[in-house]
C-alpha cells in the first residue's frame, strides 16, 4: 500500500520508527517530513501536504503524528475529502475505517509508545470500508457539509478563536 506519513517535532521520533516499520512491512512510503528534529517547526507544514496527497489519491492512506495527535487531526480535517481521527485504541482504528472511511490516522508522539502505535497503524491499514448503505448515507451528509462550507463566501474562518 502507498502510505503517506508526516510529523512535527513532537511526533518526529515516532514517525521515524513507524516509517521504518512500514517500509520493512513492504509498504511504499511517501514521507512529508519533518526530515530532521527541529523544535520550532509547525505540524500544519507537514500534515497539510499529507492530507492533500490523501485527498487527491496520490497516497492511499496517511499517518500523521504530532505531540498529542490533536493538532494533526484538526489540521488534516480542514482538507476536503480527508477523514482523519486521533486514535488511541484498536476498536477505533478498525471501526474508523470500516464505518467512517477514515483515511488518516493521527497519533500522539508524546503520549504513546512505539509498540502501541505500530499495533494501531497495522489495525488501521488492515481495515476496509464496509460500504454499508447507512455508512454511505452518513458520508454523503459529511461531503455535503464540506461542499456547503467551500461555497460559503465571507464566512468567518479565523484560525484563532475570538
């Protein structure tokens, strides 16, 4: 499988470990950075290109890592077509793909060990979207929200809440 991976300084060590494991497992990896540990870097600089690659089909799935996984999830979900989630358990890693067609798993490099992260990534990659009618219906509603948001002109889109 062609997999994109990205992390900031908070997830750099975990990203490097996962990249090695994914490569050893035979996956084709596209690394969106960071390429070195840089304490002042920002997760959107790496997660946004990953999310765009997933949304466009350049990679099949993505792995995004920051310190907690929260920022990576928030950022990735700003790209239409991305269904990213912060995952900390096996059920959600599988169910997120089967029911919600999740295409990016987000992990926290400061809150999770490498073996747990690897187990979650393996579960995420092994899962397949069920294509059940109820899930297709729900995803259609989500796609409608994305389309409506994209067409609204003049909407307040401040990155920092007032």
